[in-house]
C-alpha cells in the first residue's frame, strides 16, 4: 500500500550485530531476549502484534510505527 515491496521480508529477532552498529536500538517488547550492549540507547515501543489481526488494525499499527519513527528521527 505504501509502495514498498516486502514480499521477500519476514520478521526476525534482534541479534547482537544488529544492535552493535545502531545509535538507538528500538525494541518492541523483546525484554530480556534482546541483546544488551552497554552505552547504547534503548527505546521500547509497546505495540500490538499485527499477526492475525484484521487489515484495519494492521494499518493502525503500521501508522503508529511510522509516527514513532518520524518522532524519533526529529529528535535525533
């Protein structure tokens, strides 16, 4: 719907190499399962899991993520 081809993408967990290069690590409820790297800024976004939800709810979650990304970018 937004012009992004995600057909070859699948959700995956956050791994240490992903977090090592990042300035800010945004997590979505992974808790103790996420790698903790001293000195990194962590932000946890409490969001509903879109899996199995109706399309209108998935769109709402997608738009919420977009708004949060925009706010974070403006802050940085």
